[in-house]
């Protein structure tokens, strides 16, 4: 099907139905497509964003929504069946019903590729068509997903002749992020796919062309279509064209999100214009506002801290906003002017500081450890970290730790000698953060450190106290899970090498494992 312009789409979809009273949602995100595919970086994050918007602004109750990440085709079918049973129960109570199914992941050769399992697009289309819900909406963000809109007996472009009707809406709408022969693209700068990023921005309020505080399906698609085409026009893969299939009876608009019930919002005043990008605390894009002068625009965001940026000629306007209960006005006059090189989305606006407190242990390898010279140690540490100071997703940190323990030193021909030791260590690390999901991050890097150890022999006063200082280079990996606005749980492992040549060369390796909590400072 040939894509039409945004204005054409808005007109063609203006005949969509009125909002249903009971809404259900199945949201699926899967980064892995099995053999022959590369993992997607943002599929799960995109799914979580859409799930959050639908349950916060889209009228979907938490218990009427299903969020599946890295699920199999059978699990998707089971979730569809479960929601259909709930839909039937709602209809038995006389409620009008609506079902939204969203998918972000791989698609190829006519199948959704969920890990090593396959779900044919034709099967998904038939499942939606046969659903008990009065209105069924499918939103697919994957390569070649436009193939789902190919169906005999269904109008790919509805005739536009809106008339008053008392008939309640019923039927099917399918929207795909790209045509059947196009790739759907992800963006590191947006930290998500182009289509879902613009769809989410539209649902949060930027697609509200009428200014009535409601975003309809017609408005959301027209907005996502035009922004996706524009955003991908200069990419290596070329422009990406969302497509749709429409098979609905009745009249009226489907309202996908309502902005007024939201607890807080950013309001962009009528006198300002331009493209505003909104970043969360992790400096990931959560929404955009493409605003013209003369109309106010409202963006209904979840409570939290955000950074708003706008390019204005050769300078950047930047401002930090804390969204709570009340709406906050984002006026250009209140934003700070910075050079373009200080783009916070690219990690150039200065470091984001955090402090990690941890508890863990240390275990040495080789004969020197087995004979008690380097026994296991318990450690308590702290680390000050700066993120995005050297570039996007790059971080560095300075750490210190103290610990100690006791053991029996075993020497050839000598009765084991009891010893106690205290150690002090510290170092500097450089690593790269890799976002696995919206809240889970993996980090990989290198560290240069020192270690100082003091040994005493309580049962042998004739033996002098020993101490030495040495360097311990190594590598490290870390996983952090953000469970609050500023708090993250962290587990970390380090593999180090210790240079030791007292009496003889006994250099050896050792591993450190630790867990802790990281607190991010505001900025």
C-alpha cells in the first residue's frame, strides 16, 4: 500500500470510533530475533514506554494490561487468550471494549520473531480480527511489519464520507512502523526506535492538534507518520513510511490518551516555537515537542526530574524541570543558553555525579593464597562516579575500600603462624555503560589501583609487623538496576593482578565481588 501524507491520513482516520469504557492492552518487546538477526537495543524500553503511557493516560487499568518482554510466541498467544476471556466478561456486563496490541521487535519473512519462536503476522491479524473486543488496534514497530496490512476484503484506505451515525464502533485498525519492504530503524540519540519515539511523544500530548487535551488515533498516526518520515529521511537506510489498515464500522474518534487527568505536565506557552527534546534522569529522550508559534502545547509526563533542550540557531537552550502535581511552564526565557557542544543528550553538558556504597569480599588465586599469605578479605567501599563527562555512556570513578581478616601462614617445616591483616585499597576506573532495559544497565571497563596491606602476628611478638604497597591493574564489570528516581542497586565484579616481590616474586591474581546502592545527585 502506498503511504499518503500526514494530512491525508488525518482526514482518512477522522472517522474512527469513540472511546470504549473498558480497555485492554498487550504490550510486547523482544530484542532477540533468533538466528540471522542482531539484538535490538531498545525494543524492551520502547515496550515499557508504551505500557506506561497506556496505563497512565490511556484508560487501561493495570490489571487489564499485559507487558511481555523476551516472551515466546506461545506466551503471546496465551496472553491474547487471557485478555479475550476478560473482554468477554466485560461485554457480558454490558461494557463497550477496546483492545490494543503493541509489538516492538524483529519481523522477517512474514513472521514476528520472538527469540527462537515465530508468530506469523497472518496469525496475529486473525487473532485481532477474531477478538471479542468491539475495537481492536494493532501497533507494530518492526522491520517489514507493513506486510500485516495486506489482507483480502479489507479496505487499505477507507472512503472518507463522515456522516452522523448512532451505530457503536466495531472493527479493526492495524498500524505498522514501516511498509512491507522497509526496515524499521532505531536511534542511539533517541534511545529508541524512530516510530515508537514519535508515537510516544504524540500520545504524551504533542499530537494533540485540536488542543482539546485528548489525543485520538487519527492525530497520533498523522503525527507519528510525518515525524518518522522526517526523522529518517537523512539516515543511511532512508525514509521509513508507516502504513495502516482500516476496517471499522460506526463513527467518531478513538481517544487514545487524555492529558488532563495526569498528575503533572510540562506546558509550552503559545509565544514560543521550535523542537524541544525532553530527557529523563538517565539523559535518554522520553519525548519531543515540535511546536509552532500561536498555540499552547501540553506534555503529560510522569512525576520525576527532566531536562528540556532546544536548539536555537548556534546556541542550545537547556533547563531542568521537576514534574510533580502541578503543570510547569517551559518558557524559552527561563532556559539557560549554552554552546551547542554542551548537548546533554550527547553527554557533553558536564558530569552527572553519583556515590556508591558497597560491601563485598576479596579472593586471591595461586599458591600464595593457599598458604595463607593472602587470605580472603571482607571489604567495605565507596566510589564517586561521573557519567557523561567524557562522552555519551562513558563514565569514570574514584574508589576506596578498607577491609581485613585473619589466617594461618603455612611455611615449609614451620608450625602454622596465626596472622591478622588490614588493607586499604583505591583506584580509578573508566568504563562504558550499556543500557539493557529502561532500568537495567551493564558496564564494562578497566581500573588502575593500589593496595596497601599491614600484617601482624599476635602469637609471635618476636616477628616484626609487615606492610607493603603495590599496584593492582584490572578489569571490571557491573550491573545496576534503577529502582527509584535516584537510587540503583549495583553488583560488581573485578579481576585484578597484584605485583608482589617481597622475599620472592609471588605476583598473583585476585577477584573482588561487591554489592551496594548507588545514589545519583541532582543537577
